[in-house]
């Protein structure tokens, strides 16, 4: 939970400022923002290499080192106010973010009991959301009041993460790890549905992360403090709803939760495509973000079907699969954006529809040997007399 808070202190501030910094300081268009976001996703695509790093260090050490990269990358962002400088600092920050998230998923699935994992993950998200509220709240109040610069806010945010990391190193020099993990890449045929859901989740995430935020700044002219206000709402919803969502997933099951998420996303993306009212756009942005907590269901589905020793290597592989689409979608869709922003969101609705089909293949009670719902079975031929 403390690591989740440390990560969000800098990443939330970076995310709050990113679009405004790109548009107001660097004059980015959809083309440049697409390139920058594709660069941001490269470390996620390479997350499978974490398993090789674990040959020389513990998961805890890699998590701490990743937080250091994240904090440093965010802290120096404002001191490189050029396109190439922004690309470089984005890459450094992203290495830290994605390797941390890989370790976070691995350790969470190892530590949390299957019966309460969804609720536990909801609590972790809630703590991260509280840290987001601190970051967004400070920006919302201080940006206009003290006439802050981008460089100052990036620096403070990065240093906050590094300060919490220093506390973690002192307070938790070594903590328990779970089942000993395989130190080789793991790809199993019986995990194919989890891989497919993960791939489509990465594609869907890009529509929100890259283009929904860019829409708010480019089309509706949201300023830094207004974007911070939106993110504050997102943080409040996550802090309050994520634990409840986790409990509901435990009660109703992963298939029901994922079905609800993707039906909602189809409606959200289709509305994004034609929205002209800034207030409606803001409401869609908050609703869209709230659906991210439902992605807990994907992780607990994997936890239930997985060999416990596969969790760390599969976490790295899953992040790579999640980022296959993420590497090319921002740049490709950035070009589509120049022609038709509407088309970008309609394609996103189509992605959500594919995810909905996959979600219906998740069994009601997933476990090893029951990874995919089978709607048809071959009837054995009657024996000859």
C-alpha cells in the first residue's frame, strides 16, 4: 500500500500535467502526442525482461529500483522542454512505472488469498487513489495561487516519490515473498483467454489514456487546474468505489464484472465520438476512469486458474502482451486523429465489443482445469455392439 502511494504521488502529477505541458509548452499535435505515448509504452512491451532481472535481484529490490526510476524521470521532466527531451524523460519515467507495476501485480497475487484477493486489490487501489488526491489537490489549489511552473511541479512530485522510497528502504529493508517463482518465461496454452483479455485491455487503455485526455485539452481547452479537478473526481471515485468494486467482484464473479465493464465502455466510447459539450465530456472521462477498477477481475481470474509458481513470470509476459497494441496504437491513431477524432473513439467501441465477447468465455467458477467456458461439447460416439 505504501509503494502504491509512492508511485501515484509522482505518476499522478505527471499525468495531470502531461497533456498541458505537451500542448502549451511544446505545441504538440496528435502526431507528436502519439509518438510520445508510443515511447511511453515501450518499457511496458519489454516488461517480460523483468523475469531475467529477477535472476540477480529480489522482487522487492526491483520494485524499489523501479520507484527510483519513476521519481527521477518525473522530477527532471520540466528541465528538458523540447520534444526529444520530453521523449527521453518519458522513457525513463516509464521504465520505472512499468517494472514497478509488474512487481506490484506479482507480489499482490502471491500474498493475497484467492477468496479475498479482489477486495484486497480494491484496498490497494484505494490507497493509490488517496495519493492521487494529494497530488491533484495540491496542483488544483497551488497552480493558479502561486503561479507555478511545469518544471517546479514535476520536480516536487518526483522528489515526493523519492522521499517515500527512502522511508520504505529504511522501514522495510526486506519483506516476505510468496511461492518461489520460476525464473523463465512462461507461456501456457491454457492461459490463452487471459492473454487475449490482457491484449484487448491494453488496446482499450490507450483510447482513454492518450486520446480522451487529449480531447479534453485540445477540443475543450481544459487548463491545468481544470484537468486537476477532473482527476480529483477520478481519485475520489477510486478511493471510495474500488474497495466496493473488489467486494462485488468477489460476490458476483469475474465474468459478470467484466461483462458490465465492457458494455459500459461501448456506450462511453460511442458517446465520446460525437460529444460536443465539455461538461458531458468531463462526465464521460470520470465514468471511463471508474471502469479501470473493474480490471481487478482480470487479475483474480488469472490467480484462480494459475499455477502459483507461474505468477511472476506471467506478470511480465502479461504486461508485454498488454503493451503490444500500446506501442503502435498511439502513433497510428494519432494520425487517424488528424483526420477524424470520431473514428478513433468508434474504433475504441469496436475494441470494447471484442472484449465483451471474450469476457463471456470466462467461467463462472474459474480454476485450474476450468479456464474457459465451453458452450459446446462433442458427444462421444456410442460403442459398437
